[in-house]
């Protein structure tokens, strides 16, 4: 029978193959991946002869990612990432490993998985299983469970194979998906919101800076910031205490006041004066007792990291790297374990015997094994068991290897000394406590004498200080040598050390023993925190600003509670008390609600950042991808979202040019406004999809609401709160309007038509991979034909050409009259009011004559010299005239009707011009189709021809 064995790392594969083959008949050949060799040898499993092939992966074989259309940051609303489809796949850099597994699995009958025996290793095992089962459905899958790369463990595990644990793998799948969705959504949100809004001078390339959010990383940062705030908010407060000492022939003892201290100076003085007046001290209690100092529990991962940080100032990340090296070379057991007690079947005496030859602690190991010394004690139970690995312990003797660094030496020594201490008797001491009374006030003193050091003889990292005090008897009286009233000041707590931070994470259930050091490292890598030479953490301005922003929102996303609940749920999945999908749904719904609320309150983040960083005047280098608030899913490409944006005029002209270049499938106009206007609703799939709705230039403010439109489908379609400039809309319309841009809002349609900038849908270029959308374009063209006229409520014509309006002569010149004052006038084409002749006084038109209507509602303007050479003037729409007046950037230039299209028969002459209230001409406001300046292309009667 041929058996394929797969380990988690190449070094483990080599160690397993060497142990099982006993280094005899071992053949090595290359695989598809040059890093993952194959080892072949013969072996017997349960009496059955087998041809063994051992190879390896390198950590996880697969990655979890969003489908391609959601992977780009600007491809969708980050809120959609909570339900966007994800897939697990083999990345390109591991395809060679996959090919090796497929080739070998086809030829094998058994698959034995030698992955690490924790939840993460179980998940990798199922990734390997999936790849192999795809090419060999009948392969028999087994799991080898081991905790150390030593002969005894490896041979025992291969003879006692078990089945893989699906529940362990499911728990990791849940964690991966939750972390991916939450991390990606919040990271995209806060990076795109803050990165270009502020000058982040701590990063060399702040344009590519990622302001990451992690469900474990952020609560870890919260611990650091919270302690920092405690220190910053601390106000020193003075206190007073009474100190007493007594010197005798046997020595000096110091008595501490039982009240400790008082913050009220007057009370402290009164009590002190009472003691001074009656200074005689009477011994009221003498208590002698045996005191024990117990050795530590067996060593798990968290304790290893904490003690390495405390004793050697090693970072948790470096500690785990060194521990992994020691494990892979067979000197210690598996270093990622939550277990802190040894099972009954563990050969503790055998582990001690291996250390007898050590020049330093070998003699102590000899005493442990000597029954007459009475030093042996079975290790205590710490109460944690991950059901996968024993506590960390030495697995092979070493007096120091040539290739080891000082940290390797230190960590191996810590593991050995800790194990020897675990199986030792506690230290024994005799403690004496003496209490005295002075004027009704109680004081106490204590002394300790160490009788037997026991485990402290080998565990040099701990001490138990002893101090002798003179002998006192009950009822004895004496006069204190000193009796003083001393003052002190309260002090803030210290910054969190790495050991403190690990302890906080462990208690709150943030991360696992295998991932905690990674979360701490990310805080440093992301510039959220710094660590000083004493391994104490301080938040950076960025870290503090982010926590402050979320705290001001009222959400405790930086607190550990949410993540702690998630970790409990994932543990429940691993033991089968909760289902995978149940936990996924609950956690993601909860975090999506938090995300949506956080986005609505994003101003809090901006305000917090503004306290620490200068505002940036630059805009994103990729402005067409600036993400606004989502209105709806794009109905054209059906992949990306339509978002509300504000575009600069340069980019608008650029998009118009692009649309014209594509065979003029897109018909729209816009004015060259400043950045005050130019609101649009555009597709995030640009430039692959150029679906866009241009909004009127008279809008001064626009913001997406959470209110959905009940008429437009498919939903949801979110309404927009508009604020119009009063001078650019008719007086009977409100400047504030809650509307829908998808065609169902009658008021918005009227305002867009009156203001001269209609809803313009550009569908020039369809989404990549989709067919032509000519029918969609035609539908949009015909949409304006279906718009009801604001005068007669009929369709089929624009409001400008409504037949119900009173027709007037097109030749205003024939109706010129003289006013009683002798001034020349013509009747207004709209209201009939005489329009008197005026003289422009602007720089461009100084001295030029024009007629204007006095009415505030029609705003008829026409140049006098145009009446002499044209067919007459027309009234400008009120909002158009006012908008032109308030937007000087619209002035000048020739109309688009003069470019590339011949004028239609009967069109008005090019001399007809709209003017602003100052008399300046507003040119360029012409129909794109026929060149007529009296209407726009969206309502052109010739557009469908």
C-alpha cells in the first residue's frame, strides 16, 4: 500500500521521514516546488507493509478572498462586503505544491495528515484533503496527532491514526470569513475617508498607506489607548500617612499604619497629635504561621510569551519565532498550546532524566529523582486544556547548540527550568505578623524566614524576599523610635508592558494563543502604537485618533466585548454546540449594523483626526474613483454601485470628451462650473461602466439618506436630501427637497427641466464582458419624451415648446415702442410687460444696450444689436439666468451646437444669446443635437430622428 504523508512545513516533513525511516533506506526526490521535497521509505502501519511518501505544504494551502468583482477597493460599497460572495482557492505562488499533491494522491491509497494539532492545523488538513480528493475520490484519509518531533511521539502517533476533525476546521473557516468581511469593510471605509483628508507625516508614502481595522487588532489597540488615557487624566492628589519604627537589640522593625493613608490633612493631623500625646505602643497580636510559595503551573503559550517578555524583554512575536525553531529541531514540544496541565500518561520522570547531564541544573534533576530527598511533587492543574497538545516542555537534552543565538539559549533554559519547577515542592517560609496599638490607632509589621527554597533553587527567575524582625510578645509595651506624619502623592498606573497587554488580551478572550503576538505586531506595523525599551506601549496620534473617533460615536468597537463574544462562538463551533452558519449570520449582522452606524457618524472620525493632524488640500490622485455614498446598484453593468459624487469641472470635460470619442453614443451636456456644484450619481465601475446621472447645477448640497424609495426597483434605492440655491430655482419651489434620482420624483424632474440641466444617463461603454446596450441608450433618449410638461401636464413636448403658452411674435423688433419718458422698450415674450432699454456696465460689455423684463419670474433678456440682425429674443428660463449670474465660470466660449453638427432647418440663429443679470452673455448653452440655444439636447424634438 502506498501512503501519502503531508506535513505543515518542509522541516517537519524531513523530521518525520527521518524518524520513521530511522534514517535507513531514505530516498529524496524533487517535487514541483523546489522548497517541498519528497521523502520515500518503507514502513509498517499496524502490521501492514507500506511505501511511504512524505512531503509538505507551507502553512495554509488556500486563501479566502472575495470574488474578483469585489476585490478592488472602489468596486462596491464596503457595506456590501458583509454578504458579497467569497471563495477559497489556491493562490498562484502555491500552485506547484498543489500539483505535487495531485500527482502523488493519484498513486496513493492512504493520505496521512501530519499538520499541527490545533484548530489552524486542522483547517490546513482539510485544505490538503480537498485538493487530494479532487483527483482521487477513494483515497482513505487519516490524521496523525503528535506534540513533539521525537521518536516516541512520532512512532506512537502513526500507529494510532484518527480521523480529521471537521468541527475544528469549521471554527477556523468562521473566523477567517468574519475577519475578512469586517476587516475589509472597515479598512476600506476609514482608509478612503481619512488617508487623503489629512497630512499623515509619519508614513514615507502616505498615498499608499492603509489604515487597517482588525476585529482583534482594534480591541488590542483599545487596551493601549485606555491605559494611556488613564495616565493622561490622572490628577495627583496629596495624602498623609503615619509611619512608625522601633529599634531594639535584635534589629529594627517598621510598622505600617492600618489605615494606609488619609486624603484629609486635618483629620490626619488630629490623629497624629493623639498618637504623639500618648506614644506608648502595646503589642495586641503576634501571629506566626508557615507560608508556602507554590511553583508555577505548567507552561502554555501565553505564559511563555509573558515570561519571556518579563525576564528577557523579548517581544511576543520574536518569542514565538524562537520557540518554533526549537520545536522544529526537536528540543521542545509544540509551542502553541492552551493546555497548562499534564495528563496522567505523560512520562514526567523520563523528561527529567534527560536533563541529568546538564552542567547547571543536572544536580537539581538528580535530587528530584531521589525519593529520599522528597523534592518531587506532581505538577498542579492550571485548568486549561485545548484537547490537542500538552504543556510546553523540553523534549531533548542540550547543553547549548553551536547554531543557537542567545535568545535560543534563554528560551530553552526557561522551558527546562519551568518544567523542573513544576514538578518540585513549593518553597516554605515562616512568617511572623505583629500588630501594635498607639492611642487607638493600629499598626502592623511582618517578617519572613525562608525555611526551604525547594523549586526556587532551580527557578532563578523568581525570588521570595525574607526579612527578620525582632521578637515581640503579646501585651509588650514600648516607645516607638520614630513616629512621623509623612505626605505623599498618588501616582498614575504605568503604561502597559507587553506582558500586561498579553494578560489583558487573554482575560478578555481577544485572539488565540497562536495569534495574539500577531495582533500586537500589527499595532506597531500600522503606526497605531509604539513600544519603548522597557517593552511598554504608547498609542501614536493615529491610534489615539481612531479610538477617539469611534468612542465619540458611542460605539465601543475598541472594547473587547464584541470580539470576546465572537471567540466564544467560534469555540462553540469547534466543540459542536453551535453551527457554523448560525454563528456567521449572527456576528456579521451585528457588525454590519455597527458599520452602517459608524459610516453615518463618520464626521466624528474626521473631527478626532483633525485634533492630531493637519487637513490636506490635496485630492485623491484617482479622482474618478472617489467613493461617495451609495444610491443603488448600477442597473447597467449590474456589478458595481451608483454613488453620489461631486466632480471638478476638469474631470467633467474629460468624461464628455471620452463619451464623444465612443461614436457619440452618449448625449449629455454640462456647464463648466466650479467645484461648488457638479453633483452626479455615477457607477463605481468607471471606466468599464460609464453609467452616470448628472444632477442640476443649482444644487448647493446633497447627501444620501437611509430612506428607501418605495417606487423604484430593483431596490434598495436611497433618496437624496437636496439643497438648492434660492436664486437659481423658481420662488414656488422649496430649496430643501428629499428626492429620488431614478425617475419617479416629479418635483425633481420639474426642477431639472426648469434649471436647464436634466437627468443625463451616459451608457457609452458597457461593462467589460457585456454586450452592446444600444437599447438602453435609446430608452434613455426617449425618457425625456415621456416627461410631463410643467404647464399642461401632457407628454410629447418640452415645457419650452408647450402649445398652451400664449404665442408671441418672434420678431420683437416690430413691437418696439417708446415709453412716456422717451425710452425705447419692447414687450416681454412671457408676461407682456414692457422691457426698457438698458446699458450694460460690466467689463466685457460696457456700453452695450439690452432689454430686460422687470418681472422677477420670467427674466427676459436680449441684446439690442441682436434684434437688428436676428429673428428676435426668447425668454431665458428663470433658473438658467440666475444660475448664470451666480456662476461666472459658465460664461464665454462657443456653443456645443457649433461643433460637429449642421444646424437643423428652422433652427434659431446663433446670435440669440442668454444674458445674466449683469448683462454678460452666457454662451455655450445650446442644444447638442440641433444647435438651438432655446433648449437642451434632453428635450430636443429632433433628438429621436
